């Protein structure tokens, strides 16, 4: 990947609740302290796949453990944000084959509030920080609406 960062320092989206939680989740999976001296922008940068970066990734391939960890961090961050908004525990569940195909669910109680089919996980990422935040906000808003509609199942 290119050494130039795709996220400009001082980008106002770095202060959004989801992006902050995403940074927390990514730093949490860094068991070797690699990210200790990195800025938050640099920690998030691998999730930004511009067209040029996407071209560098083969169309067919198996995801490595770092990419799988990023996917898990993304769904953990979504779950934390849903939990913070609704006050009920949200739990992600990810089933992923070694080839990068599978499914991600987020459950609140007995209610599935988010369901995403995963394909080509080795190419997991977003065009920009804006797209990352927009997609997360859309999923969180939809999950909260589902919880509101089916409160009894969510509380079960």
C-alpha cells in the first residue's frame, strides 16, 4: 500500500463517535504495541481503500489475520455504538471462511439488529473516512429503529 495517508490530520470526522470507537477497537487488537506511536489517522488508514489502493489488491485471495481482525474490530465498534445508544448489550457474531466469505450479525437480546453477508473480505475497506462513517451511521440507525420496533425481543 502507499505510504501516504488517505486521512488528512485534523479531519473533523475523527471526532465522530463511531470513528473514535473504531480507533479504540483497532488499538485494542494491537497486542504488540505497534500502534502506540501512531496517530489515530494512521491507525485508521488501512481501512481506507481508494481506487488506487484497491487496484493493488488481487481480485481473488484469502484474507490474512490482520484483515480479519479489522473486520471484527469494525463490527465490535458498531456493537459498542449500538449499545451506547440503546442501553442494552449488543453482541457481534462473525462467521467467516478461510476464503473470506461469511456473515456478520449483531444481536441485542434475541433480536438480530444487523445482518451483513461478507464477501471478498481480503478487500475489506471503505473509499474514504466519510464513507466509513456514513455506512456505520446507516447500520446503527437501522439497528436502533429495529430495536425500537421490537423492544420485547431486544429485552429478552
